[in-house]
């Protein structure tokens, strides 16, 4: 009788010892290893960067009044985080590739907590700028480490790109961009502007604790080479210089000093020459040249977020000063953008080809931007809500699809750095958007400035549509096993 049971179990594919079907056991293991225990800490860490990037907006005015500095100075509280995030994310991704994503994730959580303490207790404006730089480095380390962790687990299990997992990470990370201003407004109105900094201390500790408890340990891929060689310090320094000079040039538009422009060109040239000669380059120029879907995706990300951040920092002041809405009402109106982004990101992970999840948001950018060219202060709240909500498509569906393309196109040993570079592209778009917004509203915040932004964003949307349609790699399936 026992033998017959075993025989039946074998015939059905079940294990004679446990009675469990091997396929079902493997599926259960995948669900566990890529399930809530992994996703909860990763998503908790992923939200900190976008929330911090926009939460500060409501605190700029009271900070300026307390320290007696103008809008130009307080703008550095925004720009310095963009700068350190743009530089730090690919560096963190590179470290995650070489030394394991868990270590980098935990280090990022600790830095966020430290930044919260520095900002909450900072006695001078300079301390606040330093706190924003540290929070940019800390929060910037969390997302590329999270994606590298997902790739590491998927590769260990031998499964394809877990699009739903990446979709959840992206949803948590990117649709929370619009949650920052309402949260910041509540903190400033109830506790004070220092709460915008102080809240990072418990959040950083929480993310670190979740990582310690639930994230699987990672094995570093290379223990024999010195850390400075793996990191390519000359490449990182030149990359940092290039991004910094780009920010300085953008802040001086429309007439940047020639010395800055020449410095940017020279630093970029030295970066390319240095990385072409490096045995372990931080920025793998040859890999990018061979793997065109990656740089094209970075271009799409930069164009997308030029418009997304342009809407956040360009439409929001117009809603308050041009349309006459309160800060709270303007912030709440932006939640429609977040809601559409959340729903759209869920749709993006269902298809096996990323063309339509990228083309629909590109068309959304074009349509929403054209709508901005005709809006005026007499527009109804319903119309404003619909126009703003359209920009949730690129923020949700488009970015999820772009991240899946990066995840699939990048070599396994460079996925963290590749994801980090996509975030650099995101913040490059943000820095350009900040400069364009300043130029559009130089005469004052009103309908003419909004229309200028609308036409600029429409041109960007047209280019985004063309780049997406012309990318033939988007017609290939993305559900093959990882390389």
C-alpha cells in the first residue's frame, strides 16, 4: 500500500518524501523570496527619495524668513539634493553590484537618519544645505540597491524579470513625488519647518531595521580587488564634476559664463577618455555603445521627468498665484496625478512588450502639454484636475516600462549601476525643468509663463513620441530569462 502511494506520487511529479509537487514547491519558494518579506523594506526605502525631493517645497519660505536668505539661496535646498542624488545613485548602484545590495541599502538608511538629525538641529543655513546633501546620498542609495536586490534574487531563482515587483517598486518610488508637498505642508503648519528634516530620522531607522530583519544577505562578487579600483575613483570624480558643472550652467541660463561651459565640455571629454581607458570603468562607455537600448532609455527618462518635474514646480505656483488656490488645495489637486500614476503603473507590468506602455505616456505628455498652452486663470477646478492627472501617465506607466527595459538590457553584473544612471537621467531632467521654469516665470507667475512652459513641454513631448516609435528594441518581448 505504501509503495503504491509512492508510485502514485512519483507519477504525479510529487516528492515521495514530502508529497509536494516540485513545481509547486518552486513556485512557493519564488513567491516567498520575491514576496512581502522582500518588498516591504525595499518599497519603504524607495519612497524616501521622491518624497524628500518635493516635501521641502513647502518649507522654503519659512526657512528663508528665519535665516534671512532669499529665494535664490533657498533654491539650493532643492538643487543640492538633485545634485547628490544624480551623482550618488549610480555610485551606489556600482557599490551594490560589487559588494552586495543589502550592505548599500542599510548604509543608505543610516545616512537618511543622520541627515534627519543634522537638519533638525542645524544652527545655520549651511547646516541645512549639508543635511539635504546627505539625505540625497542616503535616499539615492536605496533605490538602485533595491533593484539590484530584486535582480539578484530573480537570478538566483532562475526566473524572468519580475515585472510586477519592479512595478511595485516604481509605483512606490515615483507616484509619491506628488505626495511630498501635502505632507510637507501638514508638517510645516502643525510642527514647523524643522519637522520636514526631522521626520527622516525615524524613517531612516525604520528602513534600516526592516532591512536588517528581512533582506537576504548578499555575497560580494569580487573580494580580491581593492575597493578604490572597483569604484574607479577617477571616473567617479569626473562624472561628479560633469554633473556639478551641468547644474551650474543650468542655473546661469539663458547666458551662462563661457568659463563654465568650457569647463563642462572639458570635464565631459576627460570623462569619456578616462572611462575608455579604464579596465573597470564606472561609466562603461563601450557597453553603452554596444547596448543602444540603454542610452536611448536614459534619454526617454530625462525627457519624461523634464516634464513631470516641470509640472510639479511650474504648475503648482501658477495654481496658487495665477489661479488663486491655497497651498493645501494646490497640493491636493496634484494627488490626481499620483492616483493616475498608480493605476497606470499596474497596467504597465501586464504586457510583454514595452512599446505601448511607453508610447501611451509619451502621447499623454504631448496632450497634457498642449492643454497647458490654452489654460488660463478662469479654468474650472475640474478642467485643471483632468489636465494635471494626465501627467500621471508618464510618472507611472512610462517610468515602470523604462525601468523594465533598463533591467533587461543591463548586464547582470552592472544592473545596479545601470539603474543608478537612469535615476541620474531623471534628476538631470529635474534640473533642466527647474531652470526652464525660472526662465518662464522671470517676468512673474501668470498665464503667459504657463503658456511658455506648455509650448516647451509640447516640444519635449513630440521628441519623446518620435524617440519611442523609432526604438525598435521596444517591439521585442521582455519576458525571457535574465542574462
